[in-house]
C-alpha cells in the first residue's frame, strides 16, 4: 500500500507540473511607438520582402535564370554590356554617370540610368513611366540602338537557344510552356530577379518599433521631411516612384539644375500638354549612393539636390542646418543588396 501511495503521489506531482506548463503563456512585448514613428509609419508603410506580381509569379527557378541573364553580355549586340553595366548591383543599381554609354560606338543615352533596387515597387518604369512594370522594362534596353543594340527579339532568342545552360534554365523556369526560350520569358525572368532586389535599411528598423535605430539628427531630418511637404512626392514603402510630378513647380527646372538639355519628360511620350516637364518621382531609397541626381544626372551633390528640390518644388529655402538634417535622414535609407543576388 505504501508503494501504491508513493506511486500515486508521484503521478499527482507530474500531472500538476504538466498542468502548470500548459498554463504558462509566452509573453509577447509589443513595441511602443513614439508619435514620430507612428506618423512616419502612416506615410511610408512596410517594406515587403519582394515585390509580387500575380502575372509573373516569383519562383527560385525564374530568379536564378533572371540573375544569369542580368549579368550576361550575350544580350548586347557586340557582347560588351549586360543589364549590370548600367545598373551595377555593386554600386546600388546604377553606374554613377550622368548618362550611360551604349554598346558599340559608346553613344551616350539621353537620361540618367535609374537604380533597379526597389524599382519593382514603382507604379511604372523609366523616367517618363512609359512601361508598366519591370518585366516590360527589361525588354526595352536590349533592343534600343543607343543601349544594348540588338536588332530584334528573334536575334536575342536565336542567341539564347544555342546556349546549353539556358536551354536547361528556361525549361526549369517555365515548365508549363511548350516553347520555353522566348523574348517574353526572358523579360519575365529578369523581372522576377529584379523583384527580389529589395533593400531594407535602418529606417525600416525604426518604422518597426526600434526607436534607437535613428539618431537625433536623422529624426530631425525625418520630421522636416514630413513637415515641409517632401512626402507629397516621396511617400509609400519606396519613398517615391508612385506619382508623376512636374519638375519645376516654382520656376523652370533647368534654371535650378543648370541642365544643358531641356527634357520635356512624359510629354515626349503622350504629347499631352499637361505632361510637359512631368517625370515619375524617383524612389529615395539608397539615394546617398545613386548620384548624380535628377533625370539628366545634372547635379552631383545630395546637399545641392535637396536645396534645389526645396526651391523648385516647394518654394522653400532650406537653411544649412535643415539641409544637414534632411541629408542625414536620407542617408538612413541606405540598405544593402543581398549577397546572393550579386555576381
């Protein structure tokens, strides 16, 4: 009986312990947001892990193929250029030139090469917004005589079908297609790769609740950025890329930038008078690294670009102290391309 009593007592203790374990709940501490964080989160939202597209599902196989194509000079007439030539992932998706030389005789393009980083989050592509997404954009430079210079879609496909690596990679990326190596699939693959080029920064840590992610001058710059009206053109998770705006609301833009060529922007595509000097507002993510600035790369300094935007768009003369704070905040938007997506 004593043994039985002891056994029952042990069972009772074990049952009680298990019961206590079940009742113990993990306490999740929610971050406490400051007023500035709450306001900023409302304007900028949350950066996704990648930019989705229902019409072109992002798969590992497509991304692998897109990466191979992005770095391959096979897509240029003379084999001298790849997508990465003008949009180098080692230098934040740009080449840091005012405009870029093309394949062949080195003729310079007419507009600054914008960064591909976070570009898939934009409402459209190119400075004038003439293409709807990164998939459509990917096919443009390849056939542009001033850029990669290929003569036709057929010439591109004829090159790709001769490469055993691409025969296999296209088949894996597009297993349900009867004809896998097509110009359209090339664009889809490069687009899928670019949809992964998202660059979170310490600003995103700040928006997620880490108040110490930004220092005091960066917070001052953020407050100014919102209070002065910069968010009218640079809001959303890409901090831009989601509106079209006239460049030079207060005065002709070239008076501020000293541009040597006057670009009429979206008007050159639509011929609509309302689109004259209208451009897609650029994303400000990684802006510290994507100089020179504006559609023609006419301004080398971020400080000067901020000063110009204040005057040309807001009719505000920023003080040196304000410019210093605004630039400090903009520098907090610098992220990093994941190493797996680099060459």
